């Protein structure tokens, strides 16, 4: 996938956009104060599939999974699942 080029508005275009926002009674310009108060949240899962746990692991184990990049917890979950299925035989 190629990189996308972001084209920012010129100062004149930005001024037009800001003026239009100020004229619209149903819109507002989100400023630094608004962003400071804003909170991000995912909301409740429709069908929870995971159980949050606290577990202590050796640092080298965690480092090895994290070295694989994003999704390390899912990979660890998959490895544990394979291990459990292997024990069932």
C-alpha cells in the first residue's frame, strides 16, 4: 500500500472553513480545551469473548512476544490454546 499525501488547506481556505463553522449554529470548532476534556472509550462489547486477567510471566517471555509486534497478546493466547489442545489428546 502506498503512502497517502496529505494536502493541508492554505491560510485563506482555513479562514473560510473557520468562518463557516462559526456561522453554523449546529456546529462548533473543537479547540484545545474541548480536546483536553474529551475522553476516548470503546464502549461495551456486544459479546465479550475475552476475560481480563492478571498474570506474572518471565520478562524474556513477554519480550519475545512483544518483539513480534502488534498483536502479541493474541499470539500468546493462540499458543496457549494450541498447548491446551495438545494436552487433551
